[in-house]
C-alpha cells in the first residue's frame, strides 16, 4: 500500500509546511502556545465550543456529524456503505463559474515519481518492501467527497489496492505465516501486455489464540488538534478500540502538547470506565512536543512489556511536530532505535489542511507498524474494530519481495505502485534492512504490468549488441515468466526465511473475465489509482471502463467498501480529473 516530519528544505513547494501553524491555531483560540495538556481543567468559553459531549459507549449510537446518527447495529449488520448513514453524502457540484477558489494546500506529502518501464534484458530484477498501509485511500476519498481531485502525490496506488479485504488463499497452518498466489492475465487497458498479479494472505489468528496486548495510546492534544475532525473524532475512535480489547489486555495513555505527560498508567482493559474517562477528559492546547511524547510512550511500553505478547505504541496525531526533534531523519533514527526493544508503532492520522502525511509514513514504516488515515467514525471502526486483528497482531515483519523476470519470455515490466517502498537489489538478502509487516489475516496485493516478448507492445528499443548468449546451448527455466521470492521474519526473530514461486504458463488465466472476482476488482482499483495520478498507461482508459470492471466484480461486499468505491469513481469522473 508506504514521513510525517518537517524538513528544513523541500523541492516540492506543495509539501512545504506553513511555519508556526500549531502555535497560531492555539493562540488564535486563546490557548498559550506552550500550554501542556491537562485533565479536568476548567475551559475557556472559546474552547467550550470545540469540546464535544462525552462519546457514548460503543453499544449505543454514534453521532457522526451535527445532524445524523446511526446505530452501532447497522454496522454489525453490514449495511452497504452506499445506503449507510455512516458515509458522508456526495457533494453537489456547482457550475464551474460559481466554484469558490480553493484554499492553500498546507498538507505535507512525499513527492515521488511513478515507477518506470524496465527492459528485462538490462534490468531483470525488481525489489520492494511490502505495504499494508491504507492512509492514501482514505485521504483520496475525503478529497473527492469534498469536491476536489486529489493531489497526485497523495495517491499511492498500492495503498488504494490494499485498502480492501480480499479472499486470497491463506496458509494451511500457523507454521507458515502467509501464502502467496501468482496469476498472469490479460491487461484490460493494453492489448499488448499482461498483468502478473501477486496475492499474499496472512494466517488469521483465532481470537482465542491471540496473544496478550500491551498498548500505549500516544495522543496529540496540541492546539492544532482543536478541530472537530481531529481530537473529538480521535477520542470516539479510541473508545471503539477499547471495546474490542480483552479484559486482561493492558492500556496506557500518554499525551503531548507543549510537553509530554502520562494520563493513564498501565491499566487492565477490564477497568473500561477508568480508561474511557481518561479519554473523555482530554483537552487540546499548546505546541507539539512529539519527540518527547514518543520517548515517554516507549518508556511506558517497556515498563509493562509482555513477553511473547503484542507490545505497541499507537500514535494518533495530525503530525504537526514543532518542539524537539522535528526532522524526518532524526525521528526515523529515534524510531529505528526504539523498535529494537520489541515495541512496534502504528500511526493514525486525523484532520486535513495541515496533515503531515510524510512524517506519519516515515514513522510507521520504521516502527514496524502501519499507517492509517481516519476521516470518519466509519473509517475508525474499519481500522480499529473490523481490522483490529491485522492492525494489532503481527505475524511477520520485514517482508520483502524480489522478482526476477526471464528476458526470454518478458521484454519489459513495470511495478504498479510501491514507489516509496523500493529497495536495492542487495537489500533483499540483508536482514538488517527494514521492510514492511503483515498482521493477522492481512491481504496484500502487488501487480506488475509485463510485456511478453514478441507481443509488439514494447516501449524500449532493443539493444543492438544486447542479445543474450549462452555456451551450453540453452537457457535454464526458459519457460518461466518470472521467479518470485519473498523474505520475511517471524515477529520475535532476527533471521529471515525464504519462500519462492516460479511463474509459468500454468499460472495464466486465458481472459481477463475468467480471473476471479477479487482479482478483477483489485485491477479496477489499480487502474483508478493510476488514473488519478495521470499515468500514461491509463491515459486512454476511461472511468466508464473502470466502473464497468468494478461493478461486475463487486461481489458480496458485506461492509459496503466496494459500493463506496464505485461512488468515488463517479465523483472523479464528474470532477473531470485526468480524463
């Protein structure tokens, strides 16, 4: 699916931070810029307007906005998103001459270039880290529902694809943490190429077998979090997570604003009222000492460390660090050092117009955790309730994929997405190089577009003197398209294991329509992500074709995620983004 730290320089002016945003936000609401987070403190009239009523227990009704509520049972019953009140209504498009000018974009995202086409004869090996983050999809969804085409660099195609649950074949036992399935099928947007579809499914740990969890909620309560879609939504989201935990799990809460502080010492989840009361009484104010909060959270996690259990810091923030270390590389080194202790870190982003997505991605990737963006209570439920097992319980870490293409069968290839997860070829066998992690039941998908030799669709001229020759009169494994290798480590081990899969004609699907429902839907999402990024490959592939494929492959859709995707395709088409 692939950073939240402020840099002193940027090549891309779109990702340049606006100085002093958090301080201005705080001061603009009558809160001292250096005021620390407080519990049960009197509030000014100004802050009172922003503080929501305590969130109801998860078994009651959730207030989703100022006018709408929906019963929790509606989510349990899996009402399709298109019909559910949990989903925000689609915006009404105003005529072009009546649309107000957009405000300055202050979000900070990592700029990257789309993966190029490679000649298999010259560069046959592709290596990258697995990615199960989903933040990009949520961010794209919010942009479209607010009536704007998302900025290209906010679209990470692999995170779009991996947002959805897929029924890939999983491993038969826990002794192997995941299973991989490779298929080759025609490309719907190019008659001269094929898609090599790599599907990975993690072992799904049964609830009765899940290890004990030691969680530290690290919550940003700085002035920049004083918005309805930030701290109030965050508090409701974490209430949902508390309801999911078992009685003997442990929760601690650390907050940070002008300085870090411990709000709740390690407490058994059975003491739910005590934990929820601590969450409800969080109030915003002050600058953002994120580094101090991270150090305090790891310290607390170590104090209640569970051997052979899950030890995780769960950081919730808009990423606007401005006190202490606030440089990407400095925070990266801090997180890399702390992960050696066996404590993982996940990051949950809130808010918009000042979101430091780049820093959040960096912290999550280097903390052996995942990054998600929560823009609605429905998304909070998806991440923290429906996907709780994959979010909290790792089954493999440092998962890397390396594919070697056979130039005798494949002329060219390109990896769709994973640009921010690229690794050097030599990194694959280096167990010191960090990579992505897979949680219980996670499904991960990677798609290559390949050009079979002699298909006539080559984009790169062949080398005049580049013809491969062999002395033994033949080429080993000449019938293979590629050879897929996956390296991984078990969560508590430091030495990697290897899984290999040769890709031959036996993996081929005769026509795209004969591919499975999940395969076709994931390809539709891949096409949509590329379309939003205005990539050459899908320039002539219309939204109508994407809609056609996705509609035919919607399947059972118990959570309504795929129905919602169809509405996003319609919105993008109406907005005229990259036709």
